[in-house]
C-alpha cells in the first residue's frame, strides 16, 4: 500500500500553500517507520502539482534496492555472513546461488552482478539478525534439523525463494540449542573471572603472562 503524506505549509490566510522544504524531506526519511515486506527503507518521491508538492513515501522494490549504492563493501558482507552463519565456501556458494570461485572473487572485492545483489543483501540481513540474537556464530548447529519437514538452516538459506519468517523462526530454534550447549560446557577462564568478579587483565598483565608462558616453554625445550 502506498502512503501519501501531504506536507503543504500554509503561507497565510487565503494565500494558498508553499512547496515543502528540504528539512521536511529529511524529517520524513528519518522518522517515518520502515515498511514491512522487503525490509528496506522507504523511498521518498516528490510530485509537483501546481502550487502543491506532495511527498509520497513508498516501499522500495527489490530492483530499486539492488540499484541503491551499497554503504557496506561486498567483501565485508560475504566475510561477515560466512562468519556469523559459520558457512564454508561451498555452503556460501550454495546459499548465494553462485560458484565457489565467485565467492572467493567477492571476498577479494569484486563487484557482484546486478542479479546477485538483492540476494546477497537479504542473506547479509539474515546473518545480521542472527548476530542480534547471539554473540556466538551458528557453528555446527547450522546442519541440525530445525523444521518439521526435516530441513536444516543451511537448507532454508539455500532455497531459491527465501522465506524470511521461516528462516528467523529456525534461527530461534538454533539459538535455543546453542544456549543448551553453552550451559552444558565448562566455563572458560574469562567467564569464571566475570562470574566471581575478578578484574580483567590489563594489557601489561596479559603481556607478562604471555612472556612467562613463552619462557616456560623454552625451558621445557632445553630439558
């Protein structure tokens, strides 16, 4: 649905309207809520009709979003989505719908073909969603069955048409499994220190520990 916002400002009684100013457009861009659907920011158009400017706020299409200049480098998108979702190069190629050499090329900074941009951004957004749920990468849980019909998270991400709600629901299931795994494993030294209120090591203290450990190893080698 298209929302039409009339931003006409009266100039005085009976004097008509003046055109909307730049600050009004900035206000609309900053404060109007994102639309549902593609998850993109609204596009803002101005239609001039006589003495009136109408600012039309509409959701960007997938094609328009793909053509929008990307503030995040392609190489960063690929590397981060692989890290957060724990994808191998082969799995990344599978979910992105490309060949492995293409994944390597994108990681080196090559610009993807226009037909690949929308899917890359959508998958990065999903990886970012997982990052908002957990500080830990998905890990091996990406291969665990998380749907009633026996699909894994990787399988869902590999579908030709991404089912965003189903994928996010699967991520919630993965998060639950991850929490169970983390609760069952022994605490790390850093976690124990945090639990008992010990202060974290200063950089100098950490350096001394490294030097002490290295010195001990050298003595062991001589023995």
